[in-house]
């Protein structure tokens, strides 16, 4: 997590130096006339503070401002985008008494950052997010901890409000993580199927799934969390375009009612490590690619018969299925190998 610490007073420069030493990836920016108070590693600046912040904003994960909260609020307001995109922002007074997260408390990690600042300086953290103030777990923090994707961020506020009201929330979660996370602290009921949950008397619903749900079950009181547990096994001929790969993947994900938000990675043969279309497709989706040698692929028992084409080309009895099974940790095959044009595709679900 890259941190920018910014101070504009004499005491703030001293406090900033103390904070900088406590973070492995922190840069300290100090008004030039106080740079001597912050040590040799400080970066002095002159001119407009808001211009410095504007420049740092896109490349910084967390800001610690040692100055008045009002200054910070007015300065960052034009830069804000969304809860899942904005960096963490913490404000400290230059006397080092309080550490206050004011932006991206949960998803951005500002609450954690404020607590760390308090620990390093002896300040008191002031946490104002409602679930934390009431010592309750929250759905956005659950998603963050598990690496799940929030399907519709606006639903988090609705479901967290129901938690605060102690209203019943019906949960369907095959991973078992939700039960562990809440540990009986809130009014959650657990159900085996979506239909069972929807037919309950609950006021809200939490579904943890990689499946697309029909429109008729959608509701503003339904929060869907997407575990990233799907692996695309892809084999392709040389010169296959990213567009052709994308079309086949999209068609089969749609046919199986699987969410693209649950994709974890792509798996293929080492021989395809430099295949432009495959690399471009992965980059567009923001996915990594796991590559396997032919010997590794051949050790996997695949459901489909051996491929003479793959055997002749790279010495592997198959690519899509064994690669998907390897990358999913021996998971469940949701889509056996399908071949279309220049591509073979298989989809596996990781083990919990």
C-alpha cells in the first residue's frame, strides 16, 4: 500500500517523520520551509497544496493529511469517484492527538490506516463508520477480506443498515465464510437454496454465488457477493485474436449462467506464453494467466479423450481441461472442453 503523508506545519513535519518510519512504502511531503524538521527523506514542496494532491491522487493508495479536516475535505472533494475506487484518507491534527479516517474507511482501508497511525504516534483513533462504532461486522469488509467482488456496491449500505437494526437477513453461502465471519453476532439465517431464502420472513438477503440470477429475484435488499473462483482453461492456435477468445468465453459463461465477476484467472500451456491474442484477452479482463508445461498437463486425468492436435503441436494430451483443473487446485469441471474455431475452452470451479 503506497502512502503519502502530507504536512504543512512545523509540528506536522515532526509528526510526519515519525509516521513515515512506521510504513514500508510511505513518502513524506512537507512544506518547504519546514523540511528541516522532517529529516533528509522528506520531499519538500512549494506552491499549491491542492496541485500536489491532484498529482498524487491516481497513484496513491492512502493519504495521511496532518492538518485541519476542513482543508482536506474542500481539497479532495473534486477528486472523488466512488467508494470502491477512492484511496483511503486519514486526517491527523498537528498535535498528534487524533487520527480520523474520512474517506474509504472499509474498502479503501482508511479505518485500518487510522488505527496504525494512532499506534505509531500515541494518538486516539476516531472511527465513525456505524458498524465499527457498534462493534459489528460489515458486508463490505467481509468482501474485502475474502477477495470477493461486490456485485452492486449500493446494496452494501442497505444490508449494513439492516444489520444495525437487528433485522433478519437470509444468507445463502456455499463457502461457509459468512457464518464464520459473523460468528453469531447478527440476525442472520442460513439457507441451502436461493428459493428457500426468498420465501423466508427475512428483511434482506445475502447471496454468495458465481451464478447469474434471474431478473425476477433482484431486489434493492439483495446483496450478491461474487467469490473469484472460476478458472478459464484455454487452448488456441497461433494467431488467434482476443476478440475470438472473448466471444467464445462470453457465450459459454452466459449459457451456464456464470458471472464474469467471478473469474479468478486463465490457465493454458507454456507454449502459449507469448500468444498475443491470449495475453490481450487476459489484460482486458485484468486476469493473470497460469502456464503449465506439457508434462504437468499430461499428469492430469481429464474428462475428455486425448487431443491428437495438442499432442502433435506441443506434446500434451490436452490443454484446456488439464490447465483449468491444475489452476483450480483440482476443482470441479463446470464446462468440459468445447472447441470452436481456433479455440478450446474449459471452465473449472476452485475448491472452497
